[in-house]
């Protein structure tokens, strides 16, 4: 199972303050903007998403179909295939991706410690 690019999506209180903090750690803005209430920041292959007022808690995020530069991968496991594999192993998936569609879709699972994992396909 190939989950694609990995990032941590952080729920932040002050986007600008968090941006400055992560810049001190060597991250630079890769995508997003203050007007959208989120920034994707990058340091080498490490990706961190800073999201203000969009969700509570932090989320582990995987993007099937993308590499760490948000470039399309030639081949990848579709989000619906990944979802089917996880469900067949007894994992609870909520919300679920509509398995009768193609293209962009997402689903979430929660690990035994309550950490949310988002599998979010953009293409």
C-alpha cells in the first residue's frame, strides 16, 4: 500500500506566529496563504501544514498520487483502493470516500490513541 506524500497538519491559534516559529526551524512557505487560513511549509522533504480555524487537533496526512513536492506520481494507489484494504482489515473508516467515484476523494481513520489520519487524494 502506497500512501503518497506525508505531512503533519497542525491546528494553530495564530498563523503568522506559527509561520515565524517554523521558519526559525528552517521551513519555508511552499503553498497556501494567509487569506486561505493555511500554509504548507517545507524543509527538505519534511512537510508541515499550518491551519488556523479549520479543524481541531492535529492530523497525520497522506496524499496518494503526490510526491513530497506535490508533483503527480506516474502510478499510485487510489484512495478508494486504500480505503477498501483498510476496511478489509477491520479498521473503521469515517468519513468514507465514495467508492463509486474517481478522482479527488478522502477518508479518515483514527489510530488506537485517538490520532486522526487523513488520506486525501487531490487528483
